[in-house]
C-alpha cells in the first residue's frame, strides 16, 4: 500500500555530499515536547502513513500525547529490522519454511514468504560449558557444539540462502546483543525507496527479551515472541498502545567500590518496585552524559528484569564516541549526528521533556550488590549477603533446614561457616557425613567428596561464571575482573577446588583486549579459561558439574549456589544440581570463586593468606577505578572491532564446510529429531473458523506468582525419564546426545513434551511435588503433564491454566505459548501477565484472562478441581472484543463459582490475530489475498 504525507514531512537532509529523504518531526505540532522514545514512534508513523492501518489521526495522537492519561490509542509500529538468536530463531525459520508450503497449498506464491526488512540471526545460545578450567576448553566445547547441532546449523545455512535479506552470524562469534551494539546496530538506517535514498531511525524487535540492550545506543527496540518477530519480518507491524514513559533522572557519579553491575541491580530493584510493566523508561538529565555507553547498554539490557518494554538513552556525544570506537564508518557517523540533530533526537540536558512518572537515582549512593537467590530484582547489599543467605537457606535446605529459634549452637561442631573445605571434627574428610547440625547459626551438612580431601556444604559456590552480554559487553567490569584475578594470584590466592569456573565473553573483542592487557594468565591461573562465545551459564548451558561433586550434592540434598555475571537467576535455570543462583559483577564472580561459599562476609572474612602469612581481604585486591580506566585506555582500540567484525558472516571452516540443502522450500527429513514441520497450518482454510465459547474445560496446571517462561518452557537439560527424553530414546537418540530443550526448539514433538516440565515448577494440583506433573482428573492419578494432556485430547476435553501474578515473566520464549496451545490449553486465567507472554498467547490463539481486580483463585475459592465454562467469547465473531467474559467453575459436588474475567486482548490488531487462530494464520491469509 502506498504511503501518504499528510503533514508535508518529507524533506531532504544533505550530509557530506549525499542527499537523504527524511520525514521531519518538526512538521508536526507538539513533536518537540515529546520524550525521545515517542519521537522515534512519531517518525515511524509519519513514514508509514497509508491512510488505513496508519492514519493522520494516529500521528496526531502521539503529538498530542498526554503523559498522565492511561494508554488507550493503538498504533502500528513498523520496526526497521529484526534480530534473532538461534534458540528462538530456528523455530522462526521453521515456521517461515512451513508457511511457504502453506501459501502454495492455498494457491499463493511461496516467494511472498520472505523478509521485507533486514533480519539477522546470531548463533549464541547453543554452546555448552562441557569442558571448563582447561586450556583446551574453547576448542573442545566448539567441537561438541557442532556435533550436537549439525542438523540445526545446516537448516540455518539453508535459510540464509533461501530467504532474501536474512543473514546468520555463525557460532563462536559472540552474543546477539553484544554483536548488535558493537556491529549490527546502525543508529540511523538507510534504504533506497522508489529510487530515493531514505534515512530513518534504526529500530528493531528481537526474539530475545534482552534486545533492549540496544536502547543504550539510542535505538528503540525490545523483545517479542518468535511468532511476532516472524510477522514483523513479513511486513506486519507490531500492534501496541502509545505507552506511558517513565523519566529516570541520573545524577552524581558511581563511587570507587561500586560497578556498573551494582548500578543496574539498584535500578532494577527501584523500577520493579515502582511498577513499569508495559511502559517505556527513559533516562534524562545532566547525569546522562556521565554514563559511559557500556553502562547504558548494561542498564538497557536489564529492562526485562524491571519489566519495562524499553529503557532508552538518547543519542549524544557519548553515543558518537562509542560508534567511532567500534569501527563504524566516518560516513555513517556523520549521518547519525546530522540526522539526530536535525530531528531533535540529540540529547539536550537543558530541555526536560514531559514524562508520565518520575524517578531519580544519585549514582554516588550505589553500593556493591548481588541479586538472588532466584530473581534479578531481589537485590542484596554485598555487606549483608552472608546474613541474607542464612535467612533464606532453610527454605532451600529441605527437611534439613531449621528455623533460627531451633538452633542449638552448643553442639554446632567446629566446622567454620566461611570455609567448607575445612574437615569437620567429627568427619575428618572420610567416611560417611555426620548428621546435620548447626554451625554459627546456619544449617551445616559437611559432605565428603569422593577422591578429594575436602568436604562441601550448604551454600558452597559450585559455579562461578563470567558470562552474558549484560556484563561482558562492559570493559569496565571485565577489566576489573582481570585485574582482580591478577592481584589475587600475586597474593597467592586460589579458587576453591569445588567451584566450576568459566569465562564466556560476548564477543571476540574481549579476548583481544585481555590478551593485549596481559590478563589471560591471571584469569586462567584461577580457572577462568575461555570456554566459548555465547550465553552459556546465563541460559542454563552451564554444563555438568564434576561427577563426584554432583553425587555429593545429591547424596545429602545440599542447597548449593551459582554466581554468574548474567541477567537471569530463576529457579532451575542455571544447573539441575543448583538450588540458589546469584547475579554479581564479573569481579565479584571471581571473588566468590575465591571464597568458595555464599556464607561469606567480604568485609570481615579473609579470602586466604599470602606467602608471608598475612590475611588477604577483598579490599586488598580490588582494583581502583583509575587503574581500570588506565588499562582500558591503553588496551582497547578501534582496530580490534574492525578486525573482529570484518568477516562476521563468514564463519570458520566448520561453518563453511556444512553440507547445505538448496531450494526455495525445505526438504524435511522425517527422521530428524531437531527440525520437523509443525502442525500449525494443517487443515487451515482461506477464511478463519468462528471462535467458540469454552465448555467443560479442566485445569491442566495451577500455578502461583512469578511463573516464568523458564517454568513453562525450559531451555535446560532433558531428563531421561521425562516425556521428551522418552520420545528421543524411542527415536534412537542416546542419552549423551539429548542436548537441551533450547536446541531442539525446531522439533515441536520435543517441545510439547517439555512444556511445563521445569524441574522446579510447582503445580498446586499436587501436594509437595516439583516437576512436570499434574493430576489427571479422568483417572485421579498423578501423571506427566504431557501424558494427561494427551488423555484429555482423546476425549476432546479443552484445558485451562490458572496462575497468579506476573505470569510469563522472563525470556521471550514463543514456545511457552506454542507448547501451551499444542497441549490443548484454550485459556489462561491469571492475576496479571508479563507483556511478551500475553502477546505470545494471543499470537497462538490462546485466550488470556485475568481475575476481577483484587480477586485471586484463592479468594474466589478455586482449587483447580473444577470444570470451567467460559461464555461471551463468541462476541468476537461480530468484530467486537468484550471487556469481560463470564467464567463458571463447577465443583465436583455441583457448586458453581461465577466471575467476570477481564479479557486481556488489548488492541484491535490482537483481536484480529485471535479470531484467525493466531498471528501467523492472520499473516498467511493476508498474503494469499494480497
């Protein structure tokens, strides 16, 4: 559809002898007072106005934005590009390949299924830390990665050749968000349209929730589900309400003892407490210029953790300096600066836009912190970490945990709380572990490790991993970690032998500057060898612990910990042996590897002694900010970035040597256990079937608050006795080749069986049971959730899910919605949803409902044993979206509970997707009709 220029905004910008067509924001009255992020949306609407989906009224609605009003105006945002990682990217390409065949079957042209905007995929989620603490760890892990993922990588290489404007960054290059800010992000895009070179703001949606990292570069972008990203690739705009924008003022400077990680954990806690779900956050004020770009990116990266859609920093000189450092061309730099200044997008601290709400942080008040043991927003001041750990330990130590008042310290034994390596006086590191006792006010269970002369206990740090683009993109914390390692080694300190240590940077640039600074020997001396370039521990690819450590943990059901420099620490995510997970800055990750336990006070407990017998404390080896900045200045150069990214899409000989299929449609292998044709479009007609009310539904799972997409669709290891493990064994896959759920997202058969299969999920239909089980109301027996769902399907019984607050928080996993749909769930009823998962459910044709305000399952008297009828859904067939639907829950004795559930289909666009059975069905039908 041709565009319209109702505001005469189309103008010319001349930069360095080149003319660019732009859509000038000052053509619209009111544009100048808007927050930066809304100016980006305004330009987007000006440029895509077509008189139908995007009208002059939409443009005026943004220009006349009322900061205090509740969001009510729907707009269609067309992102400039789409970015993906491989876990979510593989199913995207699977769906696109399937859509090509479906278009053909409906009489359309399969070539219409093709990205209409640049789409880039970075393979970063597949490498596992099988080997760590050795000089050959990187090479061995890459070998295993290719062995496990050969089919998937062949499929992605096919996609790169079959689809236009689709590029793949091969394995071993870096993490998607770090590659995005260091290379892929343009800041200002250019594209030839009707023979004219057009310039417009860079923007993106990504199939990973931490796409928001690019907000630090002044690029508006956020995470969406894979299905929504596929639609965006095919030219479908993202439907959204004009959001509230929270202004966050930064003042002061970070104190010497604190890091960017501490800042972001503080901001995360503040914004999660304030409540920013569904809102934009924008940083402003004089203090913005004092925030280095790497710190801005770290803050933007954590946007999903505090719940906002985006966390924006405007373009300014700091942005330009970073773009220059990372090797962007002088032509591009000139365009970015000229465009930003012409459009009023250049940060002017003297101009304060209107915001919906206001917060402020004086950076000088930030103190060293960690977050845990199970949520990123649960910040713990480092000086209080030992006490905090002891307070929460009883809830993780199972029956072995005691309430504080039950402690009898008189018989606590001589096992020092801060050093589990010291043999207990009753144990002497051999024989059977003693009965549990209390040591210095905490549960203690010294457990010998076979073949070693040490014992381990509750709270040991079993994993210390420098990982995740959140922090590995930030030279200040990475150099601090390297210098701390150097200082520790010089004082004779060592990492504790039970800690699995690893270093997984987000790009090869990190390796280069460590090499140039001479810090690798110190890092390797403490066991932090390079293990790969990827997300690794942060997404659950921590790899196995040493067998003897794992067995000792299991033997006494120890509540052990992991410490990582990542962004996610949800239950069951990091490693199946580890119950408690903590986020920390890279230097603190190393510090905890030296301490060996979370039961440690860095202010008062020494890390060890030096050659002269002097106690060494953390303060003695912590590098000063001046030293860190000096090392950065001397060892990071533009050439590093230019060299590392010059052949970024080429890959090594392994990638180039893959046998790549050819052709416009994919030749599916019926024996594949990685890539299978999904059933979404089977039997789909050119017109959608009418939506129906739901009758006689049973509850598949009943869940509490903060159920994450990790709980719903795990990305970690596949248990041999699980339905997914059973399926793989039946198809000839040996246990050692199971790989992870994340790597098998291209196979719906595995993923259906993995839905709600997290080892830590607690289904309230069962008492005290963890894992993917439910009560089958047809038999009254406990069964795997998948098996029960199949039994219900055989009798055409629809299913519902009941949950509490913040349902679907965490990663933007489309399979959390796809698996829900394919299990037969037709509606999810919660107290509240996180944004991406609610959108994904609608995108799969699942009805998202909320209890009436102030009500919960408990207050309504629902225990999940009821049969559910939901009426009023059929109103959508008449083009209307009801605000509520009537839910009738009938108990086994015939008693009825009725309530009006709020329908969380928020925009007409979402209603259209739901009526079509999902977003892909909607897009497919639209393309066939076009």
